[in-house]
């Protein structure tokens, strides 16, 4: 019997659900007609699940919970239990679009960052939607194996990693950085000497990161 060739064409409806935390600046006024820059923040692997308070344990939401103020709308989604941020791109972009519809977000000043698993998520989401973000700052993450970072070569990127990281080896960041540099990217790379996996504390407490975000506006579409 000969082999035959066929094709399937079928629309599949996908239901997505993400809990998230939203921070609004102290001078936020919905009726003022002002558009605000936004930070999209992706947490690490141990903050997955259904306890939304876990999202505030580290990084930007932890700093905000402690009283720090930022001139951004900050949105911090929670990854479902057992999943991994690069598997949630559909949900992440759907949530981002929902936030932009609900809040006065400046579409040309949306910044993406995340640490550890969220670092992988930031690299991957930016790779799949490079025209969405004005700048990206992955922290102690890497690129999913087999992904080509070419779509990121024109995007402003500042990545961070400890050179003694025992959880996500620094080579994970170095491989992406070297690949981007070979394509002509001006990617910035900060290495923390003697630092293990916790690259996020110093990174997210550094005012220079937020100033760097605000220097960048999304390229004309």
C-alpha cells in the first residue's frame, strides 16, 4: 500500500489564565490623560503556582512591597505550577495586550525583565515578539536550546549574571551575548564577580537600570 499525503486544518480555541500583580505609581491619575512607561516582570521558578503573594518575594515586586517607588506601571504575572515561562508566551502576550487596553500604557515604552526562569522567559518572549518591547533586561537566565537570537539583534538589551552561578551557569548568558555580538548587536553584559545565583538583588536595586529603560523608545513600526 502506498503512502498518502494529507493535511489537517482546524481551529483550536485555547483558554489561558494568569494571576498577576499590578503596581501603579503614587502620582498615577487615570483621568490625567498621561501615558505611562511599563515594566513587565517575570519571576523565578520557585514563585510558580496559585499563591500570588509568592510573586512579591524577590526582585522588583519585593522592592515595591518594601516601599520603593518607580515611575512605571509594573505588571508581574505568575507562572502556573509545573509550567515554564517560555511555554507561556501566548498567555503572556495576551495579558500584556489586556493591560495595554485597561491602563494608559505608552506602547512605545514597554520594558521586559525577569530573573532565573524569568530570565529565560524574558529572552524567549522578546525573541518571539521583538517589536513589542523598547528594551529588555534578562537576569541570570539564558536562551532555550535551539532558539536563534537573530530577531533580538536590533533590540536594546542589558543582561546580568554572577560568574559563580551554580544554578544557571554564566555560560548560558555568554552564549547569547556572543551570538548577538557576532550579529552586530550592541548588547550590554554585566558580570558580578564572586556572585552565585542571586544576580537579581543588586540588579533591581540599581537606579541605573531604570534610567537605562527610560532612555529607550520602541523603534518605529
